[in-house]
C-alpha cells in the first residue's frame, strides 16, 4: 500500500454488527472492506477510485439502513454497511483529507483542508439520500447537501458536532462555531492563546469543550453560542493524540506519558 509522502495510515477500524469495517485508501489500490470480526473472513470489499486519505469512517443510522460515511479527496461517499454498495457520493474534498466525519441533527459533516491549500471544504450531508449529491458549480446546496462552505475546513483535527452546533478547530489554534442546521457562523476563529498548534481533536464532557494543544495547554471552552475560555490547564509535554472522556475522567496521551485527570 503506497502512502503519500510516507505518512502511513490514520484510519481506525469500526465495528458494525458482526463485522469490522476498514477503509484502506492509498495512492495505489484503494478499497473499503468488511471482515467477520470472529474469523477474519471477507464479508464484502468495494473498490474506491481514491487517493490516500486518513479519516476514520462514520456509521450513520436512519430507519432500517446504516450508512458508512467516508471522507476523501475526490469523493465523499456513503456505503451500505451490510453490503458495501455505494449509496451516494459528493465531490469537492481537499487535496489532503484527514478529519473524520461527525454528526448531529440528522446531518453528517465532512471537512478537510490545509492553510496552504485554497480548497478547505465543510459539507453537511443528508446521508439518507442517493446518487450524486454534488452541488452544481456556484451553488452550496442540493437535496442531499444541506449546506456547504468552500473554506473553513480543518487540516488534521476532526470537528465536534454537539446539539445545535458544529465546532471546528484549526491547526493554528483557533475555534469556529457554526449552526449545525444552516452553516451560519455563530462565532469565527477565536484564538486559543498566542501561537498554539492543535493536532488533537476536541472532545466534550461535563458541559464543556476540551481542546488540547501540542504544547501541553488544555483549553476548557464553554458550550453554546458564546465563546468563553473557562480555564487553561498546562502539562509540560507534547500532545498530538485526541483526549478521551470516560466515567468522569479525561485521559490525555502525551509523547511520554498517559494522564488520567478527574476528581
């Protein structure tokens, strides 16, 4: 499997019923596959006309159908999780597609971008749709796309979709909030400190947002339409992995240590 610039893989496997689904995009033979989680036997495999991508697929349930949503450069796509059949696709990704899809209010949000690349899309998809849902040139909506922006997508971090809002971090240490249903900017590019770099994806817990910077600062942000930094906690280590929240504790994986923080 040929990976661009030797970057390696980034997509994690996901579980669906008795299968493990793995997205294998490379600058060679790309495909998505489902394997029996007990035996490893092939359940289905679908070829993808795609270059390297790094986002983890997302499972979206609507009615009696579960869709596997994948992010990529040439096409963002939805597959039937049971059969691997392509259900819908949407063009318009960035040259480098790293963030994983997220969802709230019946919409799945796909995003990608880099500060040096003009195309940095955010696309809100209705994943129960079918066929090619790409908006025509000059338009930002179709029946399958609730809204889209050509700019604003993150580079490595995945957005946080929660309740009414979509929170999108940038690698240069800022946070933007959108109305999930409409794409309207609620607040734009609020800086987190002076010159911070953010690689870890934000997480939510206890009614707050946690954004971990590479330099070891964890910003605690107020949920909702008003931007407010509630606290900044410093650990003297490099952090690139996303925090995890469980049982009232937050877990932080630094370059040398694993931290568990709670009451």
